């Protein structure tokens, strides 16, 4: 079937011009106000100033348990020469109006919160008094003088009648609703929540929970965008998924604008110049914000990620109120990271206005970039980073206290299609469109995504293992925030040497010594012994090409024994089956720098043999990735650890050591000490043994 020619972007403009055009067309303003009862106010945005109708407190009250007195009667009092006052008969309890007028020489017993009687101008704490006589007192001895106003909260001292206590644009939380309750108010006027309609588009999208045939992807954008809108205070209308059908898409847009009376419409996907993208055509058919103007004001922004962003505005008649409204619309890119970046850059500021919130300046901090970072000239690029405490201080400020050093900003290096990138990131760097490279050791400004999350307690970079995941889970339950970055054994060692991580898990075999891991420990670091594990060849159980055992008759390894009695192993004693060199067979490799990749290259032999293997350049980031690739039939074999082999045939190859390299400068960190304690805990080791790992 012939395809319609691709449509080019209307015009790629700068982010600043895109903002200006969209706001000029959409003319955003806060949604109208409505009266809401006190019980429902939490999270709403105040539309009108609140002035106090009463004083708080509404009467002069005592701040302590003690005695109401005339201050001048206490002057000169001391431990050696207390002042003696007659004790009145009335005891002033809370919630009771006193009936006695206090005169000089008289004291009245009063409770915390009690009404100050007429004539009293101070309260003496009970701790500074004695009763006389103690058994049936008629007088009270004052051992410390009081000044006028002592221990009294005067009427209106907290809030004065007529004082403005809350102003428009403030989101109401427990503190604010508590103030309203203290004033005796039962309701307040707040802005109506803006209705945000969300549509995901594309034939390749299926809803979470639905079956996912090959080539389909679960829709995560609608959930991410819905929660982002709700977090700002919007009412979210999830309108589902629309396939690549122009008629259905047009009808869904009309329903969002008219039936659902949306104040903002967000579409996800369908923004680029491909022939199958229909969202721009559907939006282009809507009426513009003013007669004779097109609805689309921006299609293409000089951003990375987020270049195909489309921004529009349409005038809509509201039949129920006989009015017209301008509704902003945006088509966000389909890739998750691109969608979230463009939402936070363009949609969130406009949505804050609709909610009635004031503009919020971004939360930024300075950090040090430990590695160079390249960018594409001509587009403002956003680079997601993780923030790591600069414990080692390997810079000019190394003599400063660790807590005063700027953190390190480690680029994530994820593409716009990554689902987890935003969840893992602590913030991002905005790289100017004229900058092609940020050098290592550059000071960069990081905009925080979630400032409340803080820095990671423990950063582990290196070889991946399911046993390490189990240890990290336990530490998380103990309140230690652990972040794992799978960069392979060599990547972990480089991170330790550069001072970029706390712990580097490795499994590297040294050909010359025949030992695992210890020969690779760099200066200034030490090795903490972990556990053993079995590497093997994974294949599908129904594939006869890999049914024969791999090890030769001299290999007596018992893969069911969880006791590792050796520190070293020799080279693998087996030959790979001939099937791995069959042109019809596809392998899945591990990432370069990983210990498993070193083992694979050792097994395969010379470079010519490797280059001829289908799938050799397909690199999985983890052992689970290898297992998934084989199980799904995308590859026929791969090498991984035994603990991920559920449902697959596992042919043992090599018992190896999985240990941990720790820089000496970080050994005493509390989180590192807790990690070592967890590793040595008998219960933890029993769990590892149950998973098939080899323990001494």
C-alpha cells in the first residue's frame, strides 16, 4: 500500500518563542472560584483572601498552670524573701469565665488556657511558688518576680480581627485548614479544579493490564501525565487510547472539548512528521483562538528530547453557560522521557495558572560534572542526572568538609524512549543550544525533580546480580536508599578509582594468576568477599541444538552444592556446542566491560569467530535481560547466572566469585558499614543460598 508523503514540521522554533506563542494564543487564567466546605478544602487553591472574623485567642489566657496575680505584688520576690499573697477561693479552670475581680494582695489559682480574671496582669508558674501552709493553704509564697504580661497570651496576639491570614494562590494544606478552623470558618472560596483531558494515540499502544502482542507497548504516558496533572491540583479525565484513525481521533477531541468541557487537552504521541501521525491533522481542523487564525501555533521546538512538540489553542462555545472559552491543547511526544520533559517545560507552568497557583521558580543546585557530556548544537538539550555526594572531594575543594562540597552530577545516558529514566533521575541539566560539550570537572546547574528525595545513601556501580538486588531490598526496608547502576565489573572499578561510587561489585578472572577479583583491586581500595555463583549457557528447553551437557568428563562441579570451597577456578573446561556457530542460531551478548562478557569472549576464542556470530553485538544490560531475550525467542542462547534461568535450560559453565571493591575513603561510611553487616548476616546468607548462590 502506498504511503502519504511525510509532512515536515511547520517550523522549529526556540523554546522561548514557543512559550510566548502558546501563552499569547491560550491566554491562560485561573479557573472560576467556588465555595467549598472545610472538610474538602485540603489540596485546593485559595481564590480569595481570608480575613480573620474574630481574634485568636478570643480572650486573655494563661500559658501555664499557676497563679493569676498583680505583677507589682511580686516585685522583689526571691528564694530567700518570697512575697506572700492571699489565695482566693475561686479556681479558674479552662472553658470557664472567672467571677472574681483580682485586687492587689490576692492570687487566684489558674489552669493553662484559663481566662485571665479582671484586674490580673501576670501569671506566676506553679514551679515558682509554695503553698502556705502546705496542708490547708490560705496563702501562696511567690519566689520569683513577674513582669506585666508574663505567661499571658492576650486576645488577638496570634490573629487580630480583620487581619488577612491567607492570600489567593495558596494551596491549602493541614496548616492552612487548621487556621480556618481556628477562625471558626466552615468554608472558603477556591478555584475550580481545571479539567485536563488525556488521550494516548497510536495503534501500537495497549492499556496496562491488557495482553501485549509483539510490537505493542503498554501505555505509561497516560498514567505519568495524569499523576503529574493531579499533583498540581487538576481534575484528570482519562479518555483512553485512540488508534491511528482520523475520524475516531477527531470525535475524541470534540468529546473532550464539548462533552467533558476540558480546560486543557493533552495528547500523547502522533507529533512527528511520519505519515501515520494524525494528531496534528486532527488538531489543525479545530477553530483557532480567534476567527481566521489557525489553532496550531507551534509545531517543532529546538529541544532534545521533545523536538516534535505541538502546541495549539481553540475557541470553544460552552452551551451550558452561554460563554466562550479558549482551550489550550498540546500534543506531547510519545516517548516517555520526551513526554515528561515537555510537560514540565511547557504544560506545567500553564496548568499552574489554570489552577490558580503562583509561578514557582525551579529548585536548582550547583554540582560537579565528573565526566564530559556532549550535546547537539542548535537544540536546547536536557540531560538527566543522578546526584551523588562528593565524599572523596577529588577537586580543588578537597579540604572543605564533605557536606559543603557540591554533589557530583552523573549523567544517566538514557534515550527519550526510556521509561525508567525519570524515575531514577534526581534532576536534569539544561544545555544551551549553542553548547556542543560540557567538559569534565565543569560546574553545572541541576534542576531538581524531587528535592524532598535527597541524595542516595549508597551508590553501587558495577556488575549486576540478582543476589545484590536482594541485599539492596533489605537495606531499603531498613531505611537506607540504595541505588544500583549496572556498568559491568570494569565500569565499577573505574567508578571506584574516580571516587564516583561507594561499592563496586565485580567478577573478573585473572588469566595469569587464575584468581578471581583480588588481582584487580586498585590502590586505595580493598576487597570485601561476597559469594559464589554459577555461570551457564541458557537456551530454551525445547531447543534440541543445546540439549547436550557442556562440561567434559573431568569437570566434577556439583551445581546443587551451595558451599564454595575454593578461592580460584581455572579456565572453563568444556567446548561450546557446534550450534553456537550455526548461521541460523542467534546469540545475546552481555555489555562490554562486564565480567560475563570477558567469559564469553574467552569461550568463543579468536575475533574472527566472534564476528561471524549473529547477535554478538546485541548487548543485554543484565542477566535478566539475557534470560528474557532467550525466553522470548529473540535469541537462541546466551550466558547468565543460574538464578535467572527459571523456565530455561541451564548448562553449567563456570563457578565464579562475586565480590565487592570499596574505596578505603568510604569504608567507614554508615551506609557502607550497614551493607557489609547485611552481607555477613546469617539470615541474608541463608536467603542467598536458597537462591542457588555459592557460600563458604
